[in-house]
C-alpha cells in the first residue's frame, strides 16, 4: 500500500492516518469540517490536498449514521481501489449499503477494538491499535485484493486481525461490550438516590463494576442504536437469570427449610456460572487468563513511594504483571497490590520485606 | 481497653487480634478448631490460655450461622464486660439474638468493611482495617460503655467508625456490595457458552465489570442468605430498569421514527442516571471523587520498565494517584495509565517525554 484516503479525521481516522504516515504511506485527509482536517494534517497525519488519482485504500471513519453516504460518494468518485469502514456495528450497515446500491466487492466492513475516553484528532495517536483485535468481516463477494489491502493496513497499525461474520461480530460485541456497558450503568443508576451514608460504604467491588458507567452517553446512544436487536437479546437473557436470582433470594427468606435449600442452590448456580464465565475472559496480551498471585504492600501517600516499590521490585528481577492501588477511606495511606506470576510472589515479597516494606502476602 | 477475647480465629478475628496485640492489649483466643487457635497464637495474635476473669471486650468473629450461639454462650459464662460481632449483616441476626434471650445492653453489632480473597488466620494482618469504614449499629438500649469500648477497638484497628441503624446498614450493603456482586456474576455467566471468537474481543470494560465474578461462591452464599430481602429489593428495582432498557432497544429497531426517538430517549436516561450514580462513588481515601487526568505511557514487557517510569515520575515530584495497566492482545507490550491531579498531568507528561518515554496524553 502506497496511498490512502482517510475520510473522517476524528480519533480513529486520525490515529489510522498517523500510523500509516509513520510507516511511509502517503495519506490524504478528508472531513466535512475543514478545521479538523487542518488539525490532523498539522499533527503529521497526512495532507489535506486531494489525491491526483485513485488511492490504494479509502478508510471511512465517519460517525455510524454517515457511513453509507460517505462510501457511496467515494465509490461514485472512484476514489480508491478498495474501501473499508471502521464502524462499531457491521451487519445492519452492510445491508443498508447493499440497498443503496454500493459496490460490495470493493468494500470490507471492519472494526478496530480500540478507543479512549477523549475524542477528536487531538486525542489521536499512532499506537492506538497496538496489540488490539481488529475485526474484518469479508464475504464471498469481497475482492481478495481488498481483503489483502485491509490486512496490510491492520499490520501497519500493529493490530491483530480477527476474521468474523458480520452478524456474529454484532452478537459478540453485544455480549462483551454493549451489555457490560448497560449493566454497569444500571448498577450505578441505583446510587443516584442512595443515602450519603450508604455511598460511604462503597468498596473496590462496586468501584470496578461501575467504572465504565462514567462513559459518554452520546457516543453510546449511537453505538446501541446501530445494534439494538443483539443487545436486547443478551439483556433479555440476563433479565431471565435476574428473575431467577430474585426468586432464589425470596426463597431464602422462607420459613420452610426445603425452600431455603432451593434458594441457596439457585444462588450458588449463578455464582458458579459467573466463576466459569469470568475464567474465560482473556488476560494480559490476550493469552489464556493466568491466575496471578498478589503481593500487597502498605504505602503512605507521599510522592516517590510507588517509585521506590517498583525500583525495589525491579532489582529483585520480578516482572509486575498488573497493579492495583487499594483505596482507603479517610486517611492518607493505602495498599498497592502487585500482581505477579505465582512462582515470583514469594521472591518479590521477601525482596520487598528485606528492603523494609510492610507486606501483606 | 486492656484485655480482649477473640472468638473465631479466621481472617477477620485474627486480624483484629493482631492489631490489638500490637497496641498492647492482652488478647485471649478461642476457636472450635484448636489448630486455628495455635496458628493465630503463633502469629503473635494473642494467647490460647483462657482469661482469669471477665475481659473488657469480647469479639465474636465466627461464621454468620454461629454468631448467636457463640454470643449466648459467652454471655452465660460472663466472659466480658461488652460484646461485639463482626458479621456482614446486622438486622436479622439482632432480632435472632433478641428471640434467644441474649442480653442486648452489653452487645453491639458491627461490620468492618474489609476483607481479602484468602481466608483463615494465615491470611490475617494487623493492617487489614486501616482507613476502612467500620459500621457500628448501637440502639437506645446499648450500654454507652460498650459503645465506647467498640470505638476504642475501631481506633486501635485504625479503621473509620460509621454509626448506622442495623436495617439501614443491611439495605446499604445490599446496594453497594451484594447487588454489584450478583450483577457481575450475571454478566460473566453470559460468557459461559459464548463462542471463542467472541471471548477474544473482551476489552477492559468487561474485564472490570466481571472482576469480582471470580469470588468464592461459598462465602457469598452465606452473606446473601443472611440478607436476602434487601438484596432482592434492589435487584427487583434493577430488573425494572432492565425491562425498560430492553423495551427501549426494541423501539430502536422500529421502522417508525417517533418510536426510535422514544427508544433513544430511554437509553439516554439509563446512561445519564448511570453517570450521576457513578459520580457519587467515593474516590481514594473516601474523599469526594476527583477527576484525575490520565497520562498513558507505552511500555515493553521487560522487568524494570514500571520501576523506571515510577522513578522518573518521582523525580518530577508528581504523586501518582492511581495506576492501570492496559492490556494488549497478542503481543508483549502495553500502556500504563498513570492517574494524577489535573494540574500535574502536563508536568508529568513533559518529564517522562524528556526521559525518552512514548506518551499518549
């Protein structure tokens, strides 16, 4: 790939353009907002000059509602040899393109699984896609040359290509992304009217469960509006389990011991299925989830405490796989949880203890 | 307080005993399992010798099902001037004590909001309660001397006392602890039968939402069995919101534009209420949640990388408030997100850039 056209210079479009430009591809930028194009060009994402002839690959990175119109226009202009979009939903939009009479042999629907809280070209970065899955949804009518151009783009962005059927993709993101978002919001919504004293009792569990409830509603309305059916299907299944769970809890209130036994069995079933499902979530680097061991270290809130811990861990030759700062209430101290491979836990704990740290192992 | 009796030398009982012993209180240990008592005593938690006369305060730290029997027995023996328990549910157990004829003037129901994944005396640590809320549920009949002994114990454990009505406590933990646990399990349970390709698309959102779904089912069955009513009430409210959400998603599938508008409004309502509720979750040290800014640094997976980053941050005089390692799929690199006070973000980013780090700001 020597030339590309990026249509839509928001976070995703500009990040792709930055990655391609950094690897020697000539990138032309286009956006309905000339200011956004100038910003992206100033960041080194490419040029705002139009291409002299058709480019190798056009990337449609506009909001979901504008994808079909942008693709139809670009194809009418003969802007490129191949076209891909990066929308977060794939099945419905593809059917829409078909009904609009777009050429589907030169088009490939894709979805890079990356993003961040901020939007716009200023938030863009060439490494946004590094190591992330990038879903490609070819069909029998997709031109092989277009698929290979897309694979080259994914490689240049240092992402990991994953080939899927478009509708299977939509069901998958309904399950692993859209449903967790809505359930996080639903749990957080219960806190809206809670007593202040109750809110003070929040611990790390609810903090983790509700983290993504802080997401931007406008962005999520667009995403969910493009994938309502598959999300409703998963939520209905959750609602069925939830109803069973409420029934099991009510049985636990019963004076009848047999009923209480049934209730406990129902609750155990939910918790055990949760264990099994959670064990399937990939760990760091997409490998099979590893059960890391945790070494917890007591720290004060002074600058430099974390630096000293990590320096001491580094000197012990131990690789920290994940870190979590445990939040304490009402005082300036806390615990840092260092997650390491099981065989490294004892080494790390001893090394830190030898250097004067208070360890909870 | 000079003398204490800890009945039940598991994680919580032994941790309390360690904290009290460390601050000069003479602690007597008792457990139905003599092995556990010996372990706790060997760790320095106290003595397995019985006390010569009544101690100042007896701490009942046995599993929920045995609290009333343990308290009744200790009171019959005249073991202490005051008694408290540390069970995670308070209203129902209190009514049970009353019906058993226990003396409720010398008893105080309490709940330290602390714990960890492991259990048993070997997991115990004197600093388990540092900075954590410790709920006390006095009633008009509670002896003031007993309340003061409990406050002294909470202070010796360096926890933060929070006074609440017993039933209000149970509703609060149903909301902020028991409900998030079950919903995390319900989301994770959906992954049990998911396609392998779908599971590969899991990102940080679902990883956070389902983290506590890995919890021990046996412990949670005991907790939920003691608080089924309030948990069922909160879950029913969530189920109502969930039903509305499914209805809104189905409306978004409609061909009728007005219906789609209603659907979008319904989804927006859930997401915005989630924003509001999430904003109430206390941040680090129980202060009002601070909107930290994030400085993201690209790292390789070699030992010592984190140490170098934290050392460089420390030299810049910046206090890291929270850390998150962003997981990448399929390769040995990732991002570390450093969360800092907004005014420190630019300083940190510049300092790290000057030392050669690749920053995404």
